[in-house]
């Protein structure tokens, strides 16, 4: 696994986890949204935490697409689950939430799965070339 | 009856989410290495290239549809069941679809990893 793969895997996991935690932090400022006053949910966009969360999730989508452009889906998918690990750690130390033993076991299993898949090849070589002529249009 | 309705919603959610992932993956393989494209042509040209890809748009539609299925399933069942069940089943379904439609080489290592991630995600909701 080279430095580029580590970087993109880290970006997927961190942006996904941090995005979720920041959205949660932003919604804590907003408070409970009742169905009778659903418009109240838009005040979330005034919170800098929510804006940061959305930026993180946009970064996650960009990193995810970048990884999919040179790696198999079955290689990239565990990285998205690694985001849950980041969420669990940030929830404990940043939001001061209680994480049960079951959750830590889940974190351990996901980490083991990611460790296992990243030790193998990242892409299945097939004979389908990328669409060259459309790439030339960009030039 | 309610259980059947709930599991149907979860099933549709899992299928649409996995199909979305597979279509995005197929689209990005057709686009080619995004890093290399960005270095050569810039970020906006890459975005323009990606959104012109029909598989990308179909994948996006599937993911948006799966989001509404998630909301529907959440309105019919408890979050402690819907979230882990849909997330972990989506992993297994995506691996199956990637193997048969994208012809990815899913060896023992990737199957074990998918199973570990699937159980791990389910445990996170406990």
C-alpha cells in the first residue's frame, strides 16, 4: 500500500467520520426539530459546525470518487466503514458520548476488515480501457 | 404485516444503495484516474467530465432514491434496527454486485473483510 493509497483511505475515513460528528454538533446547537415546525431545520445552516460538516462530507464524496477511479469497489468500501471508527472515537472524546463494549468490538472488527483488505491488490485488471476519446475532448 | 413492510423497505434500500455504489464505480473506471486528470486539466474539467458520465448520474439517482427509502424505513421501524441492518446488508450486497457486474476479483481475503465489516457495523448499533 503506497503513500497515495494511505492518504486517500485516510481522507475517506476522516472526512466521513468528522462530517457526521460536526453535523451532530451543529444539530445540538439547533435543538430538537418538531414536525409541526420543520422549517426550524434550516437554522442549522447558520451554525458553523453544520457548514464544516457539509464541507467534510463533500470532501468525503470527492475522495470516494477519486479512490473508485483507480481501485475496486470491494477495496474502497471498507474505507467508508472506517468512518464509523473515526465517528466512535470522536463521539467519545469530542462529544463525550458513552461507547459500549459492543461498539468497541465493532470498531475492532471493522479495523481488522480494513487491515485485511488493504494488504491485497487494489484493482482487478480487466481489458476494458477508459474512454480515451472523451478524455481528449478535455484537452 | 408491519414487519413485512419494514423489511421490504430495507430490501429496496439495500438494493438501491448497492446499485448506486456499483454504478458510481463503473462510471469512475470509465473516467479514468481522477488525480491524473485533475493535474492535466484542472478541477472544473474533471467535474464536467464526471457529471457527463451517464453511469454517474444513474448512480446518483439510485443513492438519492436509497436515501428516501432510508427515511421511509426509519419512519416505519426503530433506528436501532434499520441503520445497522441496512448498512451491513449493503456491504454484502455491494460485494456480490461488484463480483457479478463489475467482474471484480473478490478473493477469500475480501470476503472475510466484508464479513468482518458487516458484523462490525451491526455491533456499532448495540
